[in-house]
């Protein structure tokens, strides 16, 4: 191999083929080194984001006492009456659809 910690070793009396192999090796090693640095920076940035933002985000919602819902008492009959009123408001829809196959679909059933 003709690369050592980013420096090219001197290749005394090397042929063109050896030089081409050396340059290809340098370029692939350079890509590997670059990707290793990118992944390291990405991991460090992720860890920094998790460590810095983990407990610092806090959002309190204050509701005025007059806006708070009040618990109400209801008898069984009142609850059934309210439920039936909501259930009768629901509508249903019945429909028939006819599908026609287009080009490229399987028409055999």
C-alpha cells in the first residue's frame, strides 16, 4: 500500500501501473477517512443535542380556575338520554360501486 497516515510514500522506480494502483488506493482511503470523520461528527452532534436539550425544554400551560371544567353529577336516565341524542344524530350511507378494470389489470376472477 502506498499511503501511510495521509502521506504518500516515495515510490522509487515505480511503473505507471503501480502508480495508478497507488493513486486509486489513495482515493479510496481518502473517501473512507472522510466518511469516518463525517459519521464521527454526526454522532457527536447527535449526542450533544440529546445532552443539551434533554431536560431544558419545559412548557407549562396555566389554565385559569374559571376556565377549568367542573365535574357534574348525572343520573343513569340523563346519561342514557344524552347518549341516545348523540347516537340518533349519526347518519349512515349505503352505496353501490361498480369497478371497471383498466389496461394492465387482471380481468379474470
